[in-house]
C-alpha cells in the first residue's frame, strides 16, 4: 500500500473508532510495522490533522474533522457501486478488497445502494491455499516493469518454466489473462492466471512503455485482420 493511501486509511480508521486505537491495532490492520504507524501519525499531526494520543495508549481523532465530500450524483454513485461490485467476478482478491473499502467510503457519505446486486460468479478466486498465484503480485510486476519467472501449466497439464516481461492484465468474464513477452517463445503470449502455479518476481527490470506500445500495435493488427476475414 502506498503511503498516501495508508495515511488516508489511518484517518478513516480513527474517524470510525469509538475508542482509542493503538499503533499495534492499526499496524495489524494495514499490514505494516508499528514503527511505520508512528511515523505516519507524526506526519499527519505535522499536517495539522487533529489526532491526539501517544504510543502505548492509543490515538483518537478529535471530533469535527472530516474529509471533503464525494460530489457524485445518484446515477454516478450507482454506476460506481455496480462497477466496484463486479470486481468480485474477476477473482482478483486484492482488487475486491479495495473495491469493498471504496464502497464503504462512498456509503459513509451517501445513501447506501445495496439494493443493486451483482452476481458473484466469474473467474476463480486467486486463493493461495489452492496454489494459485496472487494477482496483486502480477499487477505489481506490470506496474513496476519487473520480469517474472513463471511455472505454467497449459490446458493439457503440460508444465513449462517461463521468464516473461508482463505488459498488461486482461479481465475476461471467466478468467484473467497476463499478457507478456515470453523469452522462451520469443513473442507475446497470454497466460491464464489460474494456470500459473509458481511465480517469482525477479530483480531484472525493463522499459514498459516501448514494449506495451508494441503489444498494443500487434493486438490492433490482429483485431483488424479478424475483421477483414
């Protein structure tokens, strides 16, 4: 979680808490160290955020502090709720959790729209207990331009080891694809995330911009060829 997001989450936790919250409780909730929470609290206090308390006792948010409202009309709120709810169908657990947090923030400032329901059936969840790779790891690699070493099993259960340069995540109704330049095949390939049974993020980096542009050009050319046919 980026620091700006974490600072926002700390504010949200303290605003909603009926009693003082300790650094340990916030650290466990945000999956960081207590020292990180102490630094973040100090940074927020330096920005004149009305947080009171001290280490070992807990922190509270002084009453009357609020964040700027989200200025969405009714249909915009409904569109956001449906769109965010549909993330449950992607199988991406980290995005699903983020969507739940966003919905909670919207509902805290606007009327609930839980009468809009989205069916949860879709791509299988990226469950580590089943040996599935976390899609958050794949998205981080795409974002940071980091190579990945994959253990991949195709539809015939044939296992290969690939070093790839990831360029995009493609969310379909029943599966999620990782688009990447495959060093084994010497070209762009799509890998179903539910068939990736091992994934190591390497220290090797690459320039994402040129490779992603090349991938988009190839995708556009293939789409045009299909239309012509």
